[in-house]
């Protein structure tokens, strides 16, 4: 017996469909509230927080930012935002892709 194949059609959702999906999401969130402390951790202050803020302001994902910065692994961007160790050249590439500049400044003692 021949297998019947379905053709996948990709199209934007209509306004009615988006509203229906939003209603379903709200209902689910009420019935199953998120666990306390769930979600991603906050970025440490300084460079990690500034990188996350700039990325989110531009509507970029970790993957999209990694592509723009010429970084082969999107997890590297995630690690930067979480304050993990990174090469200076990687931080510079990400900053440049976001239109930011790294500067060394005199520390006031």
C-alpha cells in the first residue's frame, strides 16, 4: 500500500489564529504556572548584561548574533551573556556585531 504524503505549507498566522494561540497560552499558564525560579538566569552586571540588552533590543537570537559575529557556535554568545570565560576576540566580535565598542578606561582609585 502506497504511503500518503502531505505537503507542508508554511504561511504566517492570521490575526485570528494569533489571538486564539495567545488565549490558549494564557489558559495553560493559569492552569500550570511556571515553577518558582524557572527560566534563564540574570546576566551578571557589566559586559554580559550590556550584550544581552543590546541583542534583545535588536530582536536577535543567540544563533543570529553568532552568525553576524562570525562565531561558529551560538552557545558562545549564551556563555558571554551568563558571564562565563570567553576570548577577548570573541567579545570584540559580538560587540562589533551589535554596534558596541569595547574600551579600556582609567580606573578611579
